[in-house]
């Protein structure tokens, strides 16, 4: 069942989607250049603070590192957002994440850049969704449960039974399952995205899988 779930959850990126990603590669490349140029302009105006005696990269090295990060991970970030919301917003949201990465470049772990970007993307997406909740303040739901039926992550799934099973698990479990199935994260990378220890991430993924199996079994028993 889990294998089927993973296959279905990867469904949105079929051959047609892959073609679209390929067609938009030049656009993303231009966006990468624009972000890198913006970073260069920021360097000229704000500089890069370096602690005394620290073995930190020079501003030019920062810019080279950042340009490589954008070029290497832009596709992954655009896919992350396209899987979870309107495709037309994906590139802008990815650009927001890269802008945050540039501002906080000293905090980005060089050995785990992509997980750090995914973690930041999660916060960026949450903020974006809150801004687009069209409801009075006293009617804004306190959790994602009230909006689960219109969740873009779930609407991207093709299998109705799997979609129903995912709807019945908690929001955190669903996030973990989709990070594992769509982004291929587990172990240390999943831990980095969730902001917990590796053992905690392994346990969380195991619990999420168990709850999905139980939810699947309950639906298939009818």
C-alpha cells in the first residue's frame, strides 16, 4: 500500500508535467540570474558582516555560492510549491525562499542546503496561505483541518481512496508523508526540514505511515 501511495503521490509529475518543467527551465534560469543580480546589488549596499578572525567566505565567494545554490535547487523548490498550490505562484514563492537564503546565508548549513530550503519553504507557504484566507478574523480556522477538503496537496492526488486516507490523518502526518513521497526525504534530511533529531524524524515517519495504513484499512473494509 505504501508503495502504491508513493507512486500515486508522485503522479502529478507525469510526462506532461515533466515537459512543462523542461519548457519553463529557461524562465527559471533567467529568474536565477535576476535573484543573483539582486544579491550582488545588496552586497554593494549593505556589505557582508564578518566576525573578527573568522574563516568566513569573502563577499564574492558568498555570491558564487548563492548563484550555485539557486541554479542547483530552483527546480526542486518550484516543484515543491507547484505540488502544494497554484502553479502560477510557484516561481514567486521559490524566489522568496532564495531571497531569505541570501539574507540568512550565514545560517544555511552548507552540508544540508536543500533541506534548509525546504524548511524555509514550509514557512513561506504557510504565510502565503494565511494571506489568502478570505474570511473574517473571527472565522479564520485555527488549524488546517477546516480547509483539508480544499488542500492543494490533496487535490493533486489522483487516487480517491488514497486522498480520503490522507484527509483522515493529521496535518503533520500528511506533511511528513508528502515530504517523503514527493521530495524523497527521510533520515537526516527529513529531520532538518522538521527541525528535530534524526531519531525523532524516523519515529515521526514511522507513526505517519502506521496511521496512513490504518486509515487505508478502515476505508477498504467498507
